C-alpha cells in the first residue's frame, strides 16, 4: 500500500485546507521526511475561495516552498452545507411519476419524535409543488415497465421549466432503483429541450428504495450543483495563482476524496466534508499511536461532532440528515450536538441550569474575550476554574478572568445560591453530561462498549474536556492528537480516493437468487472500476470492498455486513451468519431461525493514495524542563497549584502527571489528578489513569 | 407554548442542587432515547418499525411517571402491575406484561398495545421501572390486525393478557410466550416484536442501575421529587396564566360507531376557581356497540393539558407532576369515555383524537379563541389477503390528515402524528400486491382562516392480488373539524372504490369486509384541520401561494378568502380583491358549516 502514484523520485508536498465557519486551517506536509507545518487564517464566508487562496499561500510560505513542489491539494469545504442550511440555492424543478407531485410536501408524514404536536411548524420545502411536474409512465418494483413513458409530457414539462427560467432539475421516478430506463430517457429529453439545465438523476445519485429520501438527496444534489461548480472553478484559479499545477481534490462526506470532476457531478457528496476530514484525521492519528478503535469528539465553539472509528475506519451511515433533510448517501456517521466552548449557560425560570445550544460563537464570544459578550459560556467556566491560563494562542490573546467570574456570579451562582466555583463546575458538568449522552448513542447504540475504545478529543476545546468525558463514559485511554485544533486539515492529507456504488436488490428469505446478486455486484463493480479508471488510479492502488445490507424479514432497518469472497451460496451463508452476529452485538439479541432479507448491495471503491508517515519526535527530556508556569485550579476537592507545561518542549516518552495543564498554540489539555500523559513518538499524548 | 412567557417561579429549596437535577434529567432522557432507538431498529411489525407506534417510559418505584412519551396518553402504566404484584413480591430479573385495557383502567386503550416493564433494583431495593409498549400487528381476534370496525365485544379484539410475570428472576416463561404466539396470525413478527420490547426494557433497566450507582439512591429519589414538583408548578402556573376563573363548556361529537349509533357527544365542563380546577365529562354520550369506545385513563386529560402547556420547553420533561393539574376529573361509567367491560375499544382513536380537539375547544372558550382549531383524527385502512406466493399478508396503512391552524401559524398539512411515519410507495410495492397510483394533497380540506388549517391527503392504490378484503377507519364526515376565532371548518374525508368508473362507490367510513378484486382501485381522501382567525385577514400573497401549490382552489380563494386570482392562477387581481374584501362576513367564535358561539 505504500507505493506512490507519481513516478517522480521526490514526492510532491501535500497541502490540506479545511474551511470552517471562523477559521481556515492549513496543513502542509513533506512526505519525504514527515515534516508538517500548520497555519490558520480567517475564513471569508462571502467568498470562501479567498480564504482558501490565502491559506494555500500562507501554508507554502510557512514551509518555505514553491507552488511547483506541491503534488496534491486537498480541501474540506462547507459550501454545499451552508447552501442547504441557509436555503440559498437556486430555484429548482423536479420531474416525478404521475400522482407524486406532493412527494416533498408529504414526506414521511411525521413530526420529528422530539417535537411537540402543538408547537411544531413544518419547515418550508426546498421546491414548491408548482415547480414539480408529473410524468405518466410506470415501472414496478421488479423493474418491469407497466406503463410506457409519456415522452410528450416530458417535452412539455422541459419547455415549461425553461420558460419559468429554472435551470436546476431533479428527476425522480417511482421504482427507478429497480430499472433506470425511464429516468435516463427523461434526462435525455430534458437535456435536449432545455440545454441550459443542470440535471440530477435519482438512479445515478442514489439507486436505493424509499422515494422520499431518494428525492431529497437527488434534489439537494441538483440544488448545490451550480454553486459548487462555480466554487470549484474559483479554487482552481486560486491554486494556479499560487503556482500550483497539481490536482485539487475535495473531501466527501464518506471520508474519501474525489477529483473536481467527481465533485461537480455529485456535489451533495461534499456536504459533510469538514467533519469527515476530522474523522479521517482522528483515524490516522489513532493508527499512528497503535489504536484502531476510537470514539472521537471534535469540540469547537458552537458544536460537538462525535464519531466512532472501528478497526481504523470511520463508521459510515446512510441515514443522516443535513438541516433536517434526509440524505441517503453513505456518510461518516457523525452525531452533531449544540455544545461547545461558546455554549451559553443560563438559569431557567424553573431554577434549572441550562447550557447551550445557544452559543456566543466567535462574536461576541465568551465574556472573558471582552468582545461584548455578557452571558457566561463554557469557556468562561474554564477560565474561572483555572483550567485555562489567562491567555490563548501562545500569549497573543489575553483573557479577562475577572469579567468571566463576575458574569458567572451574577447570572448563575447568585440565582442558584451556589459559590462561583460550584456554578462554574456545574456548567461544565451539564455540558459534559449532554455530550456523554450523544457519545453513548454513537458507541453503545452501535454495539460497542466504550471501555474497549480509546477516546480522542480534538478541536480547540476537545482536550479541555477529554479527561472528564473519558471518565464519565468509561474509556480507559485518552489520545490527544499532536495538533488538536487542526486535525481536519491533517485528515485531508492522509485520505484516500473513495466512492460508493449501491443498488437496492430486495431478496426475500427463501427466495435468494445468487445469480441476480452476482449480476448486481458485477454491475456495481463495473461502475466502480470505471470510476477508478476516470480517477486514473493505478491498478496496484485499487481496493474494492463489497457489502450487503440485511434485516430480519419484516424489520425496517438494515445492518451493513461485509461480503467477502465470491458471490455464491456459501459466501451468502457467511454473510447471513455475520448479520445474526452483528444483530446480537448491536441489539443484544439474535433470532437465528428467523428468515433474513437482503435489501441493498454496495461496492466501495478506494484508490489508495501514497501513505503518509509522521515525523518522529526526538526522545527524552525531563517533564519538569517543560514547565513554563503554574496555575491555581479549583477542583471539587479544593484548590491546587498546578504546573503548566509547554507541549512543544515535551520529548517522546516523557510522562506528565496530573493534575496538569499542557498548553500549545491551538489547544489546551487538562489532566486531572491520578491521570498520566505519556508523549508518543509521533507526538500524541496518551493519557491513562494511574494504577493505584 | 414556550419558556419565554414570563412566569414567575420561586426557586426550589436548596436540598438538592440544580446541577444534579439537570444531570439526572438529561441522563433519563438519554435512557428513554436509547430504549426507543432499540425498538425502532429491531421490531418487525410494520406498525412499529415504519409507523413507529411505540414508546418507552421511566417510572419510580411507586409507579410515578418520570420521563417518556409526551403526547396525549396515560401516565399510570405501572400502577396496574403493583396492584397485581405488590412491591415486596417483585424481584430483580422479573419482567411484567399486559395488554388488558380494562384491568389497567385505560393505561393502554386498545388491545394491540403490549406493555412490558422491568423493575430496577439498587442496593437490594426496588427503585424504579423501565417500561415500553408497542402496537403489535396481530394478536388474534376476529380478523387479521385484531381490531376490526366489525367488533362489538372486547373479546373479539385479540387475546387478553392480564398483568402477568413474563420472566421471574431472569427466567423467561416460555409457556406464556408459546400461548401468545399460537394466537397470532403472524407469529414471526410477534416474536420479533416481543424480543425487541424485552431487549428495550432490559436496556433501560441496566442504564437506570448505572444512574443509581453514579448518584446514589437518596440523591436519585430527591431528584425525582424535585422534577415532579417542578413540572407540577410549571403546568399550574401556565394554566392559571392562560385560563381565568370561570366555568367553561364545550361539546363535540363523533359521527358514528359504524353500527348505527351516532353522533355520540363528548361534553366537557371545566371549572376554575381560585382553589380548584376540575373537569367533568359525565354528560357525554353513552357507550356504543361499535368499537369507538375510549376507555380514558383518569390521568390522560392532565397529561394532555400538560403536554400542551409545556409545549417544546427545553427546561421541563413532562412527568407525573402534571397529574395534579386537575383536582378532579369526573367521568361517568357506561359513557363513551368510560365504557363498561366488555365494550369493544379497537377504533378508539377516532374518539381519542376528537376528544383532544374538545380540550382545545374548552381552552378556546376560556381564552376567547386564542387556541388552535380542531383536527381530523388520523386514518387507518387495512388490506388483507394472499400474495402471489400464497402467503397471508396484512397491510395496515396509516394515512395523514390536516391539523388545526394556530394563533401564530398554519396547521400541519399531511401529518399523521408525532414520530409516526408513512409507508413509502416503494416499500408498499416491494412488500404487498398493491400499486400506489397517487399520493397527494387533498385540496381545499384545510379550513380557511387568517392561518389556514392543514390539508389532508389523497392516497390511491390499485389491487394487484386476485382478491383482498379491505377495512377502513376514517372520520369527520358529518362533523368536520371546527375553525375558531373566525376561522372556518375543515373539509371531510371519504373512501371511494373505483373513482370515475361505472362501478364507483363510497365505502362507509368505519367498516370492514369489503371484498375487492384485481384491478380495482381504492382512493382514500382524508380531512383537514380547522382555520384560525378571519380568512379575509390572510395576506393575499399567502393565498396566492396556496392556490399555486394546489392547497386552495381559485374558487375557494375567492369565496372564503376574498382573494381573486387570475385565470392562469399566477397573479392576484388586486382591484377585485379589494372590492371583494369590503364585503367582510361577520364571524363568531367557532365555525362548523356556519359560524356559532358554541356547539350543542
């Protein structure tokens, strides 16, 4: 797996740019010796490609290298997500099967489980019914044509769509997952009658059953297409302006990268680009330190993204949603909750302490930033308790401890009749409790005992919460990555090319058809190979993985089970056994005599990119030599003076005993009493509980 | 309702600190979520897995409801267990089960809902219960699906399970299970569903033990008290802020029981004095022969009002504290809301959902119309028969309706209920010998108003089997949901076979046993929700958008809203609209076919 793709003797530099809401993080890596440079620049939401360009040139400057030496540019973007969340996409049209004009309006006819019947308000649909055209013609669930396609109706619709000035078109016909003939023909006609239209076809985007989810996914794909296309063009201009001729690749929600061509065709796949890069970065850092099973939590200013990594691979799901819209594509299984350093603490009218999901964000920010924030946040609680030294970013930014204290006294401690320290600890406890609830969902509900997992907190605020969260959820080891604040940018550098090809192929128990299974797998494999060809992946770097989703007869949810070996009866029996085992692991029981159905087949194509190795730290040194100050921390058991360590001065193998504060430019790590951190040779801190 | 309303609540005593209360409350919600996720992912009845007809709950050792479902229902699910099995006889590893609505006094109100509960022990002491229920697709009885509009006795609605011990100290009673499975037409699905419920309550038990270990019994019990006290106060304060002292009456009716009785009145009286708040439903109509009797749990009105009053509050989780909102709830034995055994209960949702609307009507009277309008009760129809492989099949298809408009927003279009999902057309076609021909908004069923009531839907299917039997439950034909504060009533639903063909016919709204052949077409049209406020006050742009989207016809826009839309349906004729809106009809508090101040 360690072959390089380019034939030149010196591999090119890799540059990864992850654009977030506030900062654009950049990581530059020299694969020849594993040297890594990281920088941050302000994001430019009006035109994110500006911040991207600035990031690339800053990164090159930091490494002192010329654009010509760059071998690959990788990018994580929020352009598609923001467009969806802010509903700023273009007017779009949908062509549906006759009788289904209200497919979006009706959806799954539910009110979300946690919502109240009386207060919930249905969010407006992205396309109103008057922009949905019905087309006669019908295919049944087995793929048979039972009513011919009315091509004249398609032509008329295309002309009307053109006359409305709509250029974004999604095509979603009933049962097209079983036979895409009608959809393909509709696409041809629309393209001919309305050549300016950008067309997205459901059997290409997601040939999987359940029409509403497929419709939403296809529509969102169409919806973000023009913007992502323009954006990608701008990115290419920016890289060229930096003298870079190397290819640009974009991170997808599934944790693999794609060429700009792929991103233009299926732009909705870039929706969770940044968080997916974080999960890939976490998997890489975990593997470097010898850990394959991780629970990760990326804690930023406003939200926390939680993910599970099994055997070095981030878990994928096909049931996630973006801004309430279900997207059925495989995405890294990330649970996002509104909890972060900027989460605001309030006393409710009933006298309860509530933390988040409202956030002070970057503006006005926590009270201690003195940027006009008046409501105490999680960061203020840390400052008051002494978890954070009264400065950030290596001293370039000071924090006002007194202002934070005053805010907590006035707004929390006094109304609740508590000391300021107890109130500050309460704020952190409530936040941790919320996060543990979500971490439990991601681990326990996926059938994994947290005790078997290493906890990897990252993001600016992650390492401050790592020690308490690990104890609460029962992880015995904590892994703090070398640069927790820019892990997503690192994730970009170490990712592979990746694409998933899935098709629903329902096989009822007792009616398995190995031939049909083989033929669907063959088709999916052919598509995967065509994609690898288009991405110019050399044969030796190709990996194809088959899997099937199965369920007990009559169940409504499927479990993904890897399919190893050939497609025959013997392999199928193994897959079914695998399903029973997975069911038992995840749901605590299996019904081994119950008939099992196969629902969807999937082939994942991976183009392995040259493997990246981190540079090893030099060994030795004494922990004491890295002490740069001390800090009074208020613990529940009493106040203690705690040493502050400079992480940059800690060599490989050095052990730091808690309680301690370890600072670095992009993050601060808090060690609790009886926790010990050991510096791993690749720069991570491995924190464990001291044996008593 | 939300938290921003300015209610003054004194802080509770400092006996237990607010942080711990918050930690336990959050953790309990997590337990409930985890239990429900497990059921959703493993259950086998389509009713549970696609329609999500299930809920998990957490109770203290006395059976007080701590966290769980926040939609209308009973909070007394453990009481029936404690009556049969006194606390001192309950052992770790036990598992309790029932579906007997009468023995449980309406804790569940029709027999397909199976209740399972596991006791939680800490330090050798019974400290709590983890409970879950779900609607099983078939537990025997008269017809597939167990609850048929044809039923006239509770005995016909499936096997009756009194409170029994399904597992004793960790040992499952296989005999009970075998007996139960033998009674079902779909034993595999029932076995899967039971297994899912068992796994769920055991998971809840385990999680709850962990919580007790973390916080200790004394703290946990103190937190339970504090949370219950908090909800009690919040609900009472919110109620008092909304409803002035006085006596209020509201009457609504269900059309028919499907067996010749009806309309059946639901008559409510609410009395509010500075000392007491009481409800009285004793003047409601008598119980009926058909299965629309609603064995209402005495805690249900308070839980429903509580759910309404707490709204989407993030600081409160609905619990037993809401029970004390009413000092007394009077019902009359032998009435539609308190039938005597063995009156059939299977289709009680018609009554239950209409009764929910009656609560809103009571509040509407009390507040001069500052409350939502009424909704149509959700619709269910069944298709049963043999598929192409000769296997028995049953499709129970829930169909969405429209909900009432509110003082601040339109009613929901095309909604069934919280957290319950429809069968995708592609799921129906892959699973049953049926083709979904159309699934659309039922135009003009939303009551006109300043805020429009939600529209129902049209769902049309073609039969692809040689012969099937169809059962149907649809309501609101004679008495469509009312509008309020000037809003007009909703449109009604109906079921037509072979629409537009020579043999077109309308099926009775509550009926069973319709034999249909291959190629025949069933078209279900569901009703909407009432409107809120004078329709002439609705912005013409919104009315135009409704016309363009097909929610409101041009004719109705002009007749009901006074908005004249151009012939192509794309523009407002401003002059004609202004002229039309000068002839503004007078309104009264309620509207059903015509404006009125109350219903008799």
